């Protein structure tokens, strides 16, 4: 039986996945064990929750075949990733691991405190561990992106510019790098889908659109569950 772990930082995000699962539950429950979990907001909470869940499953000899993190996010490039779009995060950077200097952020990799290629990092980034062929084929429908995980929402054009220049990324979130780090360390295939709810640096909440992004997440996960159902029919 395939074991799938689906996580989100907040309940409304997890509810989108639960709603998508409901119409497919009857077929999937006979061939797959799907666990849903809140991992909490921020890297510390997510890292603890994900590690604990994975280790509990391993101890029970019920290791997960794939781990999935979904959630809302901000877009650095609203032209490429507009509000309501869904991005597949191929690599994640930790956007506040280093030194705050007058000339901007100097990461621990910039200053050689850490080797930028020490596992699980590659050139300072945490890359996605690929899944089975069917899942990888499914993921091709989403546009790939690079993400920066930060513990503070970027709230100014200047900070946004600094992050874009530093990491050449398109998406900002608060938990993604934790998923990448833990799953790489535990050698578990995973993917992360982020639905854009706002443009990074825009503090006017009237210009954000959480409901549209949540609906996009729901539709993306419904497509995923339908893909799993099609595999069962073969």
C-alpha cells in the first residue's frame, strides 16, 4: 500500500487538500494510506513536525513513499507567477541564514562558514528529490520555480529587490526549506506546491487574494488525487 503524507502550515491550506481528497477517497483508500498533517508556520515548527512524523512512520515500519507540502506564498515575479497561479518548487533557499551587513545579507555559504555543497545543499540550495515516473509526469503541468524561505514576510520593495538579486528566485514562503532539508536527509521523495496569494513587498492586504490561491491549491490537489486513481485503474 502506497503511503502519502500531505502537509500544510495552516488549516485553511490543509482544508483545500482534504476537500480535493474527498471525491477520490473511496477508490484511493483501498490502495493508499493518505495522512494529512498541520506542520505549523515557520521553519522551526515545520522541521520538528515533519521530522517527527517521518520518524514515527519509519519506527512503525510504515515509511512514506512521498511527502507533499502545499501552501500559499508570495510572488517576486508577478508577471511569471501571477496571483492564483501554482508553482512547483524545484529548489529552496534559506533566506535569512547568515549575517545582516550594511551591504545586505551575507549567507553562511558566502562567508565560507558552511560549504555550499555540503549535503543536502547544492550550491547553497536545497533541491527536490524526485518521485516515481507517474508523479513526475503529473508535475510537468506546473511551472517550476525557485523559492526563498524566510521567517519574516518581505514588506518593502528594497528588501524584495535584495532577495531577488541574492537568490534569483520567484517565490517566497516560510516553511518550504524545512521540507526540502528533512526529506533529503531522510531520502524521501517529495514535492512542494505553492499557490500565489500576493505579490511580495505589497503590504496592502486588499491586493492579496487568499481565496483565489486556496481554490488553485484545491484544484491542483484534485488533479493529483485523480492521477493516483488513474494508476489504480491500470
